[in-house]
C-alpha cells in the first residue's frame, strides 16, 4: 500500500459521513438555538466589520480591529478551497454540490459565530501583552480542567492539519503554477515562500493582520472582478446554470460516455465537504484569529467572524461555480475536466 492510498483511506474516514453529519448537525443545532441569528443580524454584522470603529470600540481590549481580524481570517479561506475545491465538488458531485455548499455555508455561519464568541470570551493575555485564543483555550477554561486532554489533542492535531490544508496545498499549488508558467524550480519557489512568510509571521499578529488587510481586498477584488466580467459576457447562461444547480441538488446525474453518473448522496457529501473545507466553519481555525480582535463584547466579533463564512461560501464559491458551469467546465451529458 503506497502513501497515496493510505492518505486516501484516511481522507475517506475524516471526510466521511460521521464527521460531515456532526459538523452539519452542529450548524443546524446552533441555527435553531440562536433563532437564525446569522440571517437576522447579517446586515449589522457587515456594518461592524466594514465601518470605522467608534471610540467605545477603540477603547476595548484586543490586538487588532474587527476589519483586520476578518481580513486575516479571509486570507486563510479565500483561495484553493474556493477555486479547486468548487471544481472538485462539481466534478465529483455534479452541479448540485454547489447547492449543498450554500446550505452548509448558511448553517456554518452559526458555527463560526459560536467559535468566535467563545474565542473572545475565554482568551488570555500572554507575557508579551498579546491575546492568545482558540479552541484549546476555551475547551479547558470553559469545560474545566478535566477536559485539558481534549484541548491538548486539538492543539496537536491542529498543528498537523496546518501542514496539510493550511500550508502544503497552497505551497504546492503555487509551485505548480510557477513551474508550468515560468519554468521556476520548485525548491526556488519554496525558498521564496519561506522567506516571505517568515518575515510576516515573525512580526506577530499585528504584521500578519496588516499585510492581510492590504492584500486580501485586492485579491478578492481582482478575482471577483474577473468572475463578474465572465458572467456579464455570458449573462444569458446564468439562469440555466442556476437551474442545473437546483435540479441536480435533488436528482442524480445520469451516466454518459465514460462518466458513471452521480447519485444525490454524492452531491450532498461533496458539497458539504468542500463547503466546510472552503469556509472552515467548525474546524476551530477561525477562533485562533477572532480572539485577537478588539471588541467590547464577544458577540460583536462573533458577528463579524460569521460574515467571513458568508463571503467565502455564498459569494465567492457561488461566483466560481457559476463561472465554471457557464464556461463549459461541466456538461449536462457528463462531468469532466475540459482539455
């Protein structure tokens, strides 16, 4: 058994039905308990995240502003998950997978709200006067010392996960693009990434958030601008694309040519999995950043944090999915990669 087969089996377990049902169910439960807060307070949440802080907020405890905390979180979620992740979901689950990405995104907003609220409520100030937060802190401080083992487990598994979905996927993609486009050796790309990332990381949360708040809006604007331009030039295909999404969300994709077809359960599985991979709701990573936000009440940053899930899944992933569908990435007679 080679390493790829081993990783494939591990992936099938970790992203299998039990985990996805648990994450999906948590979002559904929190949506019910919070009485649909993510829908009722969405406009106010965007206002908090994208307007200048008032004097009361400026005097609140924390390291970075709501906006910088949001941009830092988006820096980790806008990227491969919204591009390759959506393409993979459509290929393996058909256009209907996008619909289930929407569902998990809307429910995931409640999960992200809960993560961020706990992160701010149970954060601690370290020796440097900076705030430290995350699931490992609110598990131990919220549930008690007897759950310290769980907090340690999260920290350890989180560190390993950072090597995978947090670093290797992105660095490999960059290296692949620079190699194919410019003929640059992979080790050169890796060295450049190490230097640039080190300069940013060793500057602490202040430098990380400052860099993110500068580049993320530019990155999002360029990406969204390109997608919008494609949609405008193909405006007559937008409605048919939505029809494909809604139809195949509840109907199987028939087999055609070399394509074996897709049952509805696969559309749901891939949509939910790629949706969670894209917005990270329920994975605990958002809490690592949210706990550094300057806020006079945990609820405020929690509201801001949940807008990140809306932006990533409902806006960016939708634009990606529509662009792929109208440009022929997926054909009604069978899903396949063009070229």
